[in-house]
C-alpha cells in the first residue's frame, strides 16, 4: 500500500512541476499593448483642388498621445503636415486633420504616426505606432 501512495505522490509532483513551468513560461511572455492608427483620404483629387486628410489613433501603453500626419509626392522624402492636440489615455482618440492640394498630376502619399508622451508638455515624444500608406491619385 505504501508503494501505491508513493507512486501517486510522484505523479502529483510531476503534474505540479509541469504546471509551474507552464506558468513561468506564460509570465515571461511580454504583454502587448492594444492600439491602432488609421488614415482617411479621398482616392482621387483634381489638380489644384484642396482636400482633407484625417487620422486618428490610440494606444493602451501611452499616458498621453499625439498623432501627426506626414505626406510626400513623387517619391520625395516624408514631411510633417500637421499634428493634433495632445490627449490623455482613457479619453478620446488622438485626432488630426490636414488640408492638402495636388499641384500636378501623380500620386500623393500620406501616413500617420502616433507618439507617446510622459506629460502634456513633454518635448521628447516617442514613436509608438505608424499607419499604412494611403495614396491619393491627383488627376
């Protein structure tokens, strides 16, 4: 009878050890913050006509956030068009709207970048997320 008891307790130890290892492995995996960044622009625009580009975004890991729109045309370098107001986490999404104008035919590209800040007046924002590129065909 003692042999059966030892075997049973050995199984318990093995199961307990396996559960402990599984718990440690799960605890070692970093948690990922949730968030998103979206850009909206018209698919086409007429040469010389002004159109709006908007972006909004959020991230659970940031205490304060600011979103900025960037644009480029004809394969040139990205440049910042506009930045929205700083918003606190738990409030509304960070938002920005910019006016753009296609001065010649071709494609214009836009993207948004969400920055995290430590305070509303933080002068050193950290890039948290970027959106995909949205193209506007100027005709």
